[in-house]
């Protein structure tokens, strides 16, 4: 658990905020769905893209949304 996933999710949110004026509401993506999409993404990224698209929000300046994203990043990488 070296943090690459967490860093990537934060980077993605920053890129989406800059380019689309949106960010991901990570609480709308279940851990099981996210992990499965990540596994599949090595050969087909469409499942991951669909998950992210359905969770986009315009709450880009909402501190609670930002903090929720960090919390979910740790949750996704828990072993259980």
C-alpha cells in the first residue's frame, strides 16, 4: 500500500477540476465495483470510465467533497 492509487485519484480530481470544472464523488463508487473496474482496466478501461462518469459532480470547491475523496481513497485500499 504505497499510495499510488490515492495519489492517482487526487491527481484525477485535480485534472477534472481544471479541465471540466468537475470532480469525482468517490462515495458514489463502491469499493467492490472500483476494484473490479481497476482490474479490468488493464485490458478495457470503459468500465472504470463509466463508474467515474456516473460519479462526477460540480462541487469542485466543496471542502467536504474533497475530504470525502481522501477518506474514500484510504477505504479503497484497506485490506478487508
